[in-house]
């Protein structure tokens, strides 16, 4: 089956798409979307299933309108995975569904399934997962070695809007007790320098390492002794939970019913309900490396049943049962591969990656072509271009 993922964010393009290709399906990942590119991909690839997910730069209102305009007339099954539930159900997910009108919705939050069904939206629950091509154990990397590590963003802007959000209580359980006691945590991610008023104390500059790419994160999971992983809600489990365990990390996270539904605390990972318990657990396991290593091994084994290969299998079974897909199409034999659309374009075109500050005028001068030529070649209707997108410059000889 030909499956099209309309997405460019690295957090999404390495997991579920590879799960489908593991099952023998031909997967194409769109990369950055323009109106012309959507038309080009649909015509070229002729997908039999289209999947969108999350809330990224590929989900602007303008791009949502394009999806509805070009997908609906083709009557290709379109599936949306609501990874922003439950926090953004009303502000993003429902408006997205109303605009794009997917044929089926998977949600990471079980309680949202009846919510959607009551509104006439076909839906099912689907947890996050991990994929071994990107979330795998590595050797220790000295740059990432740490007793305690956090890989996440701080989100002080969310606190200004929702100070009672579960995430901030979770941070105070997992992180604040170490700051108060001047016990070092190494932070990777954005905005931690602005979190002092939220977590009780400013984080020393030398503890903050800034952004780390999604492709690099497994090195931290494998190299740090304990990963402090914050849960965002009591009704769903973060994607990072699965990724840390898949990469062989020892995860200490918040004690929630959903974590306990999926994992066995004290065997697969560690959970805490209070700052005092957090300190006790860390002190105990840092003094007991053999037990720490045992839990790491158990975590790898336990999370294996939550791979994106199994998630893809579950999605297909659900869509067949819901008569969204035919069993013949879903079970068609194939070799399976995941391809990025940009890699196909590179075979036929010289490309330019759009950098900060680039304009069509500057790019046209650099390559000695006209702006009108670039707009025609890339099917652009305006002079606006997006950073990290790419432009066709000319066909290769």
C-alpha cells in the first residue's frame, strides 16, 4: 500500500512512517508543504492512504485549507493522529478536524475517543511509541555523560497561560528538589534559563546546554545515568517515555495511572509522587549501578511491544475493521521502504535549501535565474518562502 505522510518535523517523520514500511508498505514523507508541492506529490505518488499528525508548521490554517481542497475530491482515506490531546483539543484538534475533515482520528488520550464519537467523528485510541532506527541504545558519549539529565523544553510561555497545568506540578516533583539542594541536573532543550520563577530557583548557566536535535537525543538517553522525564497529563503518556526506554535509558518519571497501565514501576522504570520520594530514589539508584543497569535492560524489553511497527499494525487493523481500508489493500505484499520526497527531487533537480534571511530575489540572483522562473518551477503563487524549505533551481542535465 502506498502511504503518504504530510509532515516535515523530525519528531514525526522517523517513527510511525518507518513502522508502516516495516510492514511492507511504500511510504513517502512529504517534507515542507506548499500548495504546488501537495498537488505534485498527490499526482506523482497516487497514495492509497494519507496520514497527518500533530501540530507543526505544516498545520497552518492556509495549509489546512489546501489539504481539504486537494485531498477530499480524490476520496483517498485521510487519517489524523491527534497528538496534541487533551490539552489542545478545543483550540487546535477540533478546528483542524472541522477544516480538513479526515476520515478517521486516532488520539493519544483514551478519554477523547467517546468525546469524538459523540460528535460523529470516527475515532480510536493510539499511544505514542518508538522506532529502533532512531531510538536505540548507543555507547556512552562523554559529552553527554551526566548523573541526572533532562531532555525537554521548559515552556514558560505555557505557564503564563495555564499556571495550573499538570506539567508544572510534575516539574516541581521531578526537578525542583535537586535545584533546592544544589544537586546538578544537565538540561538539554529550550527556555530553561527563563524557568526560575516556576521551578523555585534559577538554573546555573553551566547546567544548561540548549537545543539538541531529535536525531541526537538517544545519545543522551544512553549516556546519562538517570533521565528525569516529565509527564504532561494524567490521561496520556509522553512520546519521550517510549523513546528513553527504547534507547536504553533509566527513566524516572511522574507516577500516573497511564504510566502504570503501560509499565511496571521499579522494574521497567522509576516513578515518583513527591519531591522527597524523587530524592530518595535518585540517591538509592545512583549508589546501586547493578540495579540501575537491570532496570535499563527491563525497560528495553518492556517497551518493545510498543514499537511504531506494532502501532502501524494496530492502525491498519482498526481501519480495516472500520471499513476505511479494504483488507486486500491493507495486506498487499510489498518490500517496504520510507522515502523523503526531497530525495526524489534531488535526482532530477538542483535544489536550494532556504536559510534565514533568504528571499526569492536573492536566490534568483545567486543562481542567475528570474524570480518568475523560480515561481513557475516551484508553483509558487506569492514571493513568500519558508526557512528550512527548499526550492527547485533547475532540472539536471
